[in-house]
C-alpha cells in the first residue's frame, strides 16, 4: 500500500488484516520507497494513492512498471471523475477504488480485488456505450477463479497461452513485461492479444479491463 496519509494507510492496513489475516501487507508513504519494495518483493496487489506528495498517479504507475512491478495496481483516490478513472486504466491500473466509499463499500471493493477481479466504480460507466451495465460499480458474482472459461463461449476457442497473455494485459502489464514474464517474444504477445480482443469483441486492453470489471472476470 502506497499512501502519504498515515491515518488512512493504517486504517486500510487494519481493514486488510481483518479481511485476510494471512495477508502480508507492506506500507509506505512515498514512491521512492515503493519502488524499492517492488524490486525486492513480488507483490500480488499494489494499492496506490493517486495523489502522493512526491508523485502524481501517472508518474507513480510508470515508476512501478519501469521497476519491473508485475502486481495488479489498484488506484485509491478521493477524485472519481470518469476521465481520471479511464486514464488510470490506460496507464496500466487494474482497478480503481474511491476513497469516499463507506466502510461497507470499501470492504466489498477490496474483497473483489483480493479475489483477483477488476473493480471500477459506477462513475466509470456512461449511461450508454462502452461499459454500460445495470449495477455497474458493485462487485459482480462469479462461480470460481476460472468461471469465465466455463461460462463465456467467446473464450472457448482461446489457447491457454492466449488466456495467460489476456490476464496479464488486463492486469495492466505492458507487452514487454508480459513477454518477459511468459518468456515469449513481444511480437507473439501482440499476436495473442489481437486474437483475444477479436474473440471478446473489444479493441484494446482498456476496453478489456472495462469488460472484465463489468462481467466479474477473474484475472488472477
């Protein structure tokens, strides 16, 4: 967790410790230390305050990815306009949780993230167009960690490697990081993503992340 508001940081850590007692939680209030932490430890999730005193969200996400961070980056912010949320997803965030949420909504959003899914708030979804869905912003139900392969016929024809590339892209990893993680060429990553996006009926990884949030897909 990266947040320079110490009371919020400690409160979130306490909440996570209650939700998942076995979860190891590291905290820091500045980006320089955060970069050191991700270089030393392979984290599953990074909860990142968008407005740090020493770094804004755009730069923060780039720093983490440039440092080789392959964790799902989930943005926490008091600002919740749709443009900012979409921008964070385009940069490689795998979720966005508003700080204004009540404790009950925060718990639901955190459970959604810890279950390996993409959480985006209702502000993300316009009344019509991409991402529009009844009940958007509330965690969607799913039957299990690989439920999308069993329930969604669009994914039935994808190979295991294509699914691995899809999940990595939806988690916000760049093509370079995906290639390194899966030990394949970047050109192969691009080819797999083209096949995946064609099957899902989306144009890019941003639309794939919106779709994963809307449909409750498990991305690991």
